[in-house]
């Protein structure tokens, strides 16, 4: 069955960096478009970044453009989100999302990111 497991969240000071990972299993990873979403307390879930099946054409929300980078390693069945210049407003639960040849979406359980001094 499809499984997505996020890791790499934690507490970081403003201006710091974190790298999130999403380990995938149960499907052919190269057949999936991968995305990262986030949901802050009392807020709706929002799309942060997405990357196509072969790693091209990444797209970012305006709020993270220039600070976050989405990538993937199809050989390792893993997607990443490199987050730099973190701000308190980036505090949220971050979720990995997969759409596999048009099916899904499938979600991971999330990893918490807290940006605070």
C-alpha cells in the first residue's frame, strides 16, 4: 500500500534552515508528482511546492519562493524540501503529498516545523 513518511521537522530559530524528507513506498515513485503542503494552527492547508515526476518544473507558493527548494531522488524514492531563511510564519505541520498517474492524492502523517526564538 502507498506509504509516505515525513521527517526532518523540529524547532529552529528565525533565519535558520531545515531539510524535510518524504520517504515513499508501495508504488513506483517515478510515476508520482510530489508536493509539500503545510497547515498552521487555525489555518487551512496550503500548497507550498510541487515537482513533476522526473524532477522538472518545480512550482512554489509566493510565500516561500526564493527560500524553499523542492527536489526528489527517484533512485531513493524520496522527496525533499530544503527550507532556508525560515520565518515564524513558516511554523506549521508539513505534509508530503503524492499523485500517482492521476490517482490520489495520498498523504503522509506530517512533520512539525516550529520557527521561534
